[in-house]
């Protein structure tokens, strides 16, 4: 049974994210998890961009080649990106001259969802004492 860390009231199942007794925010609501996920994905893309996506994917391809392709005697084509895939790849991970717009968008979306989550939390906190 979960207990509120502030007032030690036992929390019923499905109480939401706010303690019904004292209004303490106990759980992180789904919208905040979504915001954190988007931010994490955006920063992951930013990290990939700083270490160079081509280097990372080339290294990954080398790993796959060494672990899977060679023991099975396969001879796959070398790692190459063409056409639309290359455009998408450059958009998401950036190039040495272009920032990773996909990552920038993910971070921006994460911040926006985080703000929305903050509003939801504040409403939940404000509504808790009256509904309890
Ligand atoms: Zn409480």
C-alpha cells in the first residue's frame, strides 16, 4: 500500500497524482513522463549529433557485421543511406553544417508538454483540498 511521503496518509488505488489529504504531488503524471521521454529522446539525438551520427552508425554497422553477418557467412552491402532515408536521417540527426532539427523539435515538444503538464499539476494541486 502506498503512503503519502508528506502526511503518511494511506493512498487508495487510482487516487491520481495528488494526495487526497494534503495535496502533495505523489506521482508523476503521464504527461510529465511523456515530456521527459521527449526531452530524453531529443538530448539523445543531440548527443548523437555531437559525436557524429555517421561515425556512430558506422560503428554500429561494424558491430552488427562482426557479430551477425560474418559468423553466418553473410555478405551484406556496406552501410549506406540513400534518397528519402538520407534526407530524413540528416533532418533527424543533422550534418556537420546543419543542426539536428529532429532533436531540436523533440526537445521543443518536450518543453511544451512539460509546460502543459505543469498546468495540469497546478490544477490538480489547487483542486485537491476542495475535493478531499
Ligand atoms: Zn499527503
